[in-house]
């Protein structure tokens, strides 16, 4: 022990080991404005940068947690698991990709379905987990989405879907393509039952998910600056051999071209969707300032 | 005849036969027997090559430049074909052909992708890659068919929906999604037949229905082998492996119960004999149409819903 150590009161003594025990990720950086942010505050703000309002990626569970009322939540189809019917193998085996995605996210697949309420309006809400193989849609996502629609019909509840997906899951080959038809056909049933469907497109929503459930909302809402489209920008650039227009396939571009109804800040989503649903479902006004 | 790489041995033999024919015509030697022998060998060789095609080889046949396209079948399968144009809001997309015609004497609606044969037509048809207006035209015709109780026959042959700036601006995703939703509840029989390439969402957008047929050497896939290779292998030259992994062939997809009927092609592929291929399609569709016409609309929709609902593998 050096003379300095002897002098210092024990309470302010530090060493390498204890310094490493400081919880990781207390501070984080905004990927857009580089502002240093307090992790807990960022989480309270639903992963939206308080400085520049950049919408960072949010996990499916945190998303639904921030959206739904605290009380009474029932998860649907959480025990459904994927199978590797094609024994697909690229540079890695599909089976291995699944187990590592499972380990990383703690989920069985890329869609979470929860029945609950938003501002006391009963609702079934589903969210894509992008960290699970890019939120890709295979058999499990398709099946869980249909179960969500069934729950809506059984409980006379509207459906809200938060999409974040690269598209169909290639490792499930043609079966994943057919999930587009399966899910869209379920939405036809929902529509026939007279129940509203609100689709929220978040960054990114591409390919087979964009070309099925995400585009079929009675109301389509996007988060700011999200990449939304059918073909990827790189593929388009290679095909048409010209520079893509400024802001191509971003939410603001889609709004301008009439493809979505509105762009909403994530922090206003709960309030605004509740307000929309209350009107579509003819229930009491949810806003305090409303006079209904 | 236009031969693919793996058909080279056949091509050489055929060239030899041609040569002998030429000799035959101006010499007194009787080489007739020799020619017959070679022709027999050529047939055997073709049979042996075509009995064990890889998924990648089948993909090449599906894209063969001489392969019959939708119009070639329309000319053979239908009478009184009237082409109907336009989506009524933006344009007419020549990459999708729609119309009404008679099949076996009865009125039907026809919807199919259309590729071009020569450079000029290929450009006109945008290489068979539809834009949103194409899918919206298809939907308009299908809804017309529903109103007037005409069965819908679709012919799938596209590498995919067009990845273009305008296509995205006009809502390529929405156009495809809308068709999937509408077709799942269309109150008239729908029979889809893949005649060449079944490329992803661009194919599915006219492919939802009561029966799905595939020609023997056609393919159907969630993504092109090249696209899959460049994403998952980070190397588009692995397309051959990707085709195998994706299981794009009619044979493989039928094993997985994803296809109702695989229609045989003539030896060497559909391009060797358009008439014979068309006959195969006619026979299959006729049987299926009879079967579907027996069902009432409600039973038809019920069974279509069940089909769609049952699709998927999970535990």
C-alpha cells in the first residue's frame, strides 16, 4: 500500500475492479445529434432523443409497454415457436440463426401480441421485434398476427400494429411469402367485422411486411424519418441507374405522395391513437380537453 | 433452337444431325439410319439431363428467352379474348395483361404477367415487372369478374414487382397488399398458374386463390436466387446455392404441399412445344374449374380462407 492510499479515507478509495462495476449504459449517445443522454431518461421518453427528437429503435416489449394501459394485459401466442421446414442453410444454418436470435432477444420469434387497452379502449396491439432476425415475417409471425385478429373479433376490439421489419423471412422460403396472403386475408375478415385497424409504420418497414399488413391500415401512421417501401433503396438505385430523390422512401416523402395518413411523434402515439380509436369505435372521448 | 449451358451435349448432337441431313440431301449414301440413331440418342440424352435438373438449372429454363408467355397461352387456351386496359387512375401497365375471354366456351376473366420477346417489346413490357398501376388494373378486372360471376384465371410470370422510383411513389406496397386482401375474399373462383418465374410479392399479388398450379419447370420463390445470394451469402454468384436452399422448383414445392398441381412440360421444356404445354394447362384448369363451380360461393370462400389460414409451419 502506498503512502497515498494510507492517507485517503476508505470511502473515496477506488481501484480498477470497482470502477468496472459501475453499471454499463447509464449514459448513451444519440445516433443522430451525438448528444450524451441519460439512459433512464431516454427510456422514459420511449427512446426518442430529448434534444433532437430523433426516433431510435425501441424493442417490441418496451413499445407495447409504453403504449398500453398498465392494467390487464394478456399476451397471445407466446408459446408458438418456429421450425426449420426447409432445413435452410446459407453462410449459417437457419436453426443456429434462430437460437442466437432467441438468446439475444429472449423472444421465440419476431412478433409480440398483447391484448389490453389504451386509455380504457379495449385493443389488441402487436409489435415487431426488429432485433429478432430483422423483424422478418415467417410462419410464426403470420400465425400470431392471425391470432391477434381472431382475438379482436372475439372481443370486439380494434387492432393496432407497430411494424419494424426487413420483410419476409428468406430462410422460410415460399412459406414466408405466403404469410403475406395469410395475414392480409385475416385483415379482410377484421374489416368485414367492422373493426378498425391502425397500422403504425416504424423504421424500417420494407418488403413483404410493407406489401401486406403494414399498408392495409384503415389509418396508416408513420413515425418521423422512417424508411418505408417495397424494394430497398440500393436495389432501386442499381435498377434505375439514377440518384434517388432527396428523402426517398422516408415518412415525409410517403406523406407527400399520399401513401400514409399522418406522421406522429412516438411520444404522442398513445394519446393520438386512443383519440382516433375512440372516434372510430364511437366510445367516449379520451382527451381531457374534449367536450364529448 | 436456343440451348442453355447444361444442354450443350444435346446441342452438339442436334448440330451433328443437322449436318448429316444436309449431307443426306445431296449424296447418294444412305445415312438415314445414322440420323435415326442419333435422334434416338439425342432424345435419351435430353431425358437423362432433364431427369436430374438442379434448382438453378430449372430457374434458367423458367427464364428461357423462348419460353411461352401469357399471350402465347391466351392464343391457345381462349377464344374471343378482349384485352381490357388501364387502372382508371394513372396508366395502363403493359407488364400485366388483363381481359375477358371464353375458356371451353364459358366466359372467364384473364390476368397475367407479360414479358417481351424482342428488345423493343421487352422494354415496352418493362421485362414483365409490373408497377402499382398494373396491380390496380388487375384488381379492377378481378372485381369486374366478381360482379359478373366470371371465374378468374391468372398466369404468373415475373421476376418481381418493378423496383423503381415512380413505382414506390405511387405505392407499390399498397397495391400488392390491397390485391392480397381483395383476392382472399373475391366472390368467384380464382385459379393461379405459374408458367415461368414466380418472383416474390410481384407474383403473389395475382396469385391468391383456390388453386395454385405450376408448370413442371417453373419456379416460385420469396426472393430471386441472385437477390437471396447477395443478401445472405453477400455474394450474388452463390445464386446456384441459393436456388437449392430456397427450394424454388415445382417438384420441391409440391412435396411441401404448397402447390395443388404440377403440369408436365414437353421433353426439354415448354419452349420445345407450345401447343403441347397449352394442352396440359387446359386439361388441368378444366378439371379444377369444374370442381370449383360445383361449390357455392360461401363454401368456396370458406375453403379459400381455410387454405390461407393453414399455411405455415411452427410448433
